[in-house]
C-alpha cells in the first residue's frame, strides 16, 4: 500500500517589517478618548444652548462640532492604521490645501503647466516619505522645485510678473506640501527609538496641541480680550488671547507631552516655549495672505471652518518646528 503524498505547508504571506502596523500605545488611546470626550461636550453644548439661551443663531457652532467629528475620525483612523494611512491622508490634505492656495493667487492661462508641475510635486514629495528617503525629502521642494519652476517659466517665455509668480508657486509648495509633510514623516520613526507612545503618539501630540492652541487663543480672547495684537491683519486677535493660549498650550506640552513624545530637558522647554508661538505665526501669516487677496476663507470645504488651508494654517508652521526640535534633541533617525 502506497503512503499518501503530503504536500509541504504553504508559507504564510509575510509583509515587510516596515509595513507592519504596531498596536496603538495606551497613551494614544487615552488621548483620543479625551478628544472624543471634548467633542461630546461640544455636541451637547450645541444642542442645549438654543434651549437655554434662545434667540441666537448657533448654526456655526453645530457645523464646527460636526466637522470636528469627521476630521478627528479621519485622523484617528490614519494614526491607528500606521504610517501608510497617515502618509496617504496627508497627501490628500496637501493636494486640497495647495489647490486652495493656488486658487487665491493671481494667475494667467499660461500658468496651467506650472500648476500641473506643482501638483505633480505632491506625490513625489510624499513618495520620498513612503520609501523613507529623508535626505532627498529635505531638499526636493526647497532646492530642486525652487530651481525647476522658474526655469520652466523662463522656457515658456512667461516673463510678466515673473518674480512674483515664481515666488507664489514656491511659497505654496513649501507651506502646503513640504511643511505639512513633516507630520507624516514622523510616522517613519523606527520603533528602536525611545518613544513613549510610538510614532503615532508624536503625531497625535503635534496635532492636538496645534489645534488646542487655536481654540485656547479664541476662548481666552473672547473672555478677556481687550488689546488688539494684529489689528491690520486679524482684528479679532488680542494680546490676552495670544498669551492665554500660549500659556495653556505650553502647560499641556510640559506636563502631558512626555507621555506621548520623547520630550525631556531643554527639548521639552523649547517645545513648550516655541510651538504655541509657531502656531500663532502660521495663523496670522495665512490671515495676511487672505487679506491681501480679499477673502475670508480659502474655500467652503469644511462647514463652519472654511477651507482645508484655514484649518491647517497653524500646522504649516508647527509641523516643521516640532519635527526639527525632536530631531535635534531626541531622535537619532533624523
């Protein structure tokens, strides 16, 4: 009697180690829980205020809260799914932000090819994150796009307002693509680094304190604001709101930051000091752009908030500063 033929077991499909999704750290789960609790309180306030204080229109508040639910859900899902999902999400964010920026900038028919080149820079820029090429990422937009865009404009004979238009294209690429990409690149930090909550913890802290700074400045300004800080650019901003938001955000970074990111010593102090200031600077700078072209919002994409760039304006300044402070004081990878 012949023995049955046995086939060797089929090996399980193995993904490269870099594509594995590590489990979320408890600090990240707790942080997301706090955000959800805040949103729940906001939703309750939006529902109760028309009953408690009738006669006022709370439509904008409801729209803002509803939009926050969607934005938080997308960001939370991306962080929990790993660097691939986060990189994909920020690619989309950069595309929308750049489209909004270029729609504000004065342009002519012959600029279409340059617009196309600017949009093509987005997948290339985030492609360097996907293949983990930090050195090339650092110079692609600031150096090579800086050289290529004006060269192409010259080749096409676009000499009218040449300097202004070349600077506009480059400024948009740096703000909307290069700067925002640093948030996604943090997700490529290897687990061999001493990270208290993994790469997702670092990105969560960046996003949380950036938005917290905006909200805290608004709240403190509404409660105690008397003295205008930038009356010609953003008349509603006050010194009281700016300082209140700065102190609030700095305190959160100082006391809670070490649970989510490798913050200690001088790096912790510089982060607490500098990040709220960078968030304020990004907000005011984009307000100056909008005032220059005579618009209130960059678009109406996000109900209650305006456009993607309205929501990410502070992040265009905080993301690179946050990344480089961590790289200088804590991370060996960068």
